[in-house]
């Protein structure tokens, strides 16, 4: 199966990059490109205070009788939609029932007690607890058909996850608590296998009494709390839960925020961990289950400052809901800073609309969500996403390279390749807000491009005016001019396994010529599809600096 069959979505590259492109025409060449990249997606780390205890390893505790992870009864982790930050409502086939209660935001920061409290990015945390009446979804009478108050999040570059939930009730025989399980990655979490740590949060007594004074909302909780203490609880009694009590602030009216540093022993640094601040991670990535949609990722090492690079991601996908024609194509971009030695980056996700194919106006990117891009190796990654555009979309996409690794390294050495160094984001400043992602992979050998653009009359069509195309051909090392077919893919659905309705057809041809490491041209001629009959030439420049080792 060739690349186009597996990843035809790759035709729209950078939407967040589109914001880059929109800014670029207003400033001077490379300086403006670097500044645009920085401002597009530099992600600020959360700065909420966390209660820390010298980076101690949090005690292991029982998952209890109602884990929902498949070890005792049903497995909610295998259900689509379990990866989410707001866990108050049931999801999927269980409906949308919202568990009532006083609002509570829980932030956990996962750190490595075996490596100087270093934050652990890319881990998955499954969190669950009872409702205000002390009932557990999936198990308790009256709520066996619900799955509320359960969800998974992936730790960001600072090791943090945040859940929006309600304050749990107190049921007979147990101190008020919240369960959580830690997994090395989201793939293991959604399979419910190989949990690294299972533990619980112990909620502070003073806050419990404030909340449980609302007896109509929390029936029996005060009476049950009066019958138990932290030292008599069968889970926290051995040490009073000293490492498991979060710092809590807030009020009944405003809701509460609970924060806790969670230490695990992930071992000392081996010195061979993947460093995300390297150009070798650049390339085309995809999830095989959703073949036909995917990502172009470019890393600009040390672009922001020494030791701080920049990640630019382009997402080629479809509208959610039902499959359709070209008007259902969608593309997004995402971007954020990456720290030297880090394996993940917090990203802002952008959408560009209001443009026309290979013509003005220049469009600007609007932020529509956030995410975390994490790497576990040179060939394995995952994107956690959460949209803030009203769609409620959130999830995790496991990613693999679609072509072999060329220059990515787990050591301090940074190999280069003259052909591969041409890979990345390119655009025409005159039509900023649309552009291309190229990968030249000598290990395949293949040239692949993803072209993100608009319909000829897309300016007034909103998101339905977006279009993307892909192209692919083989090449010989050192070649700098390529002729290749142009494809259009339709019939797919956003982050959904490839449906039978999806198809990829050739709609034209293109010739790409790299004149140097910073300039190129693309000549196109469409024979069918949205752009049937259109032809022309686009002058291209790189978005950002040329990669080390590039030979034009």
C-alpha cells in the first residue's frame, strides 16, 4: 500500500502555520518568520501552586471494587470518548447525563522521584470517583447504565493533567477520596493494561464539611463523614494520607480547585532518552486505523532561544459527523515551544478560513483548541487534543511515521541529510494562510507533499471552503525537480477509522523544483475535482530557517 492510500489527507499542511504565513508578509523575511512561529504557538506552562512533599513516591493503593478498567467488571477505558478533561457527564452510548454536585477542578503533576523530580510528560492518568450520593457509575444501583465521573488525560510537557469534575460524596465506611491509575502512555491506558501506579487522593476534612453542609445535594455525607477518620480509614489509615492530601482552594459559590504533586519512580535518566528539540522528528505521521488523514510535523531546533525549539504541526482531516464531498475536508495547524531534553510540547490548535485557492485574501489563524504532542521514540508519538470551538471534540491520536526515520537520534549526535533537510513547511507570502508540507525521504525513497489551501470561491464558505491535496513520487538522491500526480481525498470523518465511503482520486499533476534551501516553485495543472481546469505556478519560500545539512 503506498503513501497516498495510507495518508491522502496530507494535502493541507499548516493551519497554525497559516497564522505564521499571515504574519510573514508584514515583516522582513527570516526575522518575521521566526517571530511569527514563536507567537503562533508558544505554550505557557500552568503555574498553579502544587503541594509538594520532597518528590516522594506516592503510596500504591487499591483500585477498589468499582475501577471500570476491566479488572473487576466493565471496562470504560475501551470506550470512544474516555479521553477527556471534563468528566462530569456520561459519554458515548451511555448518553449525556451530567452528575450534579459542587464543581471541582483536579490538577495532578506527575514527577519522577528517581530523577530529581523531573516532570513526566506523555503519561496517561485515568481518574474516577463516586457521585454526590456516593454511587459509582457502571456499578451502583440506578447508575449502572452511566459512565460519568470517569476519564483519561495525558500529562503535558510539565507533567500535568487537569480534570473538571464535582466534589465526590462520602459513603459509609470510606474517607472521601478520588481514585487514579497511571499508565506509561495512552495506548496502555485505553487498553487498561500495565498500570504503572494505582493510588487515591484523600480530600481535606475542612473542605468536605463545607461541601457536605449542602445536605440536599450530598445526602448522608455528613453522617457518614462523622463515622470515619483518616486514621481509621482502611486505605489512608496507615499514614493518614500525608502524601495524598491535595492543596484545595475555592468556595461553594465559585467551586474548588485541588492540586497535588504525584511522584513515581520512573528511574534515573539514562542519557539516551529522545530529545524533541531536533529536526529529525520532522516528517509525515499518521494513525493506521484512520488511514487517509494525518499530520505533517516540523521541529525547528533552538528557534526560540538556545535550548528552546519550536514545533509546528499540520493536521489533515475531515469534518466530524457524517462523510461527504470536498466541502467536508478540514485542516488545522498547531504549534508550541519545545525544550531541549523534553519529549513533549503543549500546543495551541488553529483553524484558518476565508481564503481562495492560490489567491488573496491573506487569512489569519484563530485558536480553536489545545493539545499535547509527545514522542516516545523516533518512530512513535501521540497527539492529545481538546477543541474549544463548541464541538466538544477531545481525544488521543497515536502516531507512527509513514516513512522510515532518516536523521532522528536518541544520542547527542545530530546526523544530517541533504535531501531530507528540504522537508518541512513552505509557502507563498502573497497568499499567506495557505501552503505546503514536503517530505523528501531518501530511505524510501519518496517525495510526498501535502497542500493546504481553499476552494476557488472559498472566501465566503467558512470551514467548508477549505481544501487539501496530496502528491507523491519516487526519486533519486540529489534530485531537485520532481513531477508527480496530485490527489484529492473525500468521504472521511474526523478522527474516525477509515470508512468505506472514503476514496482518493487523481485530480491533476504538479512539478516541484527546489532552487535552493530557501526557495522553490510548484507548477500545477488540475484536470478534475474542485479546481478542474486551473493551472499556474507558485513561488515558494521556507517558513522558518533551513535545516542543517541542506543542499539546494
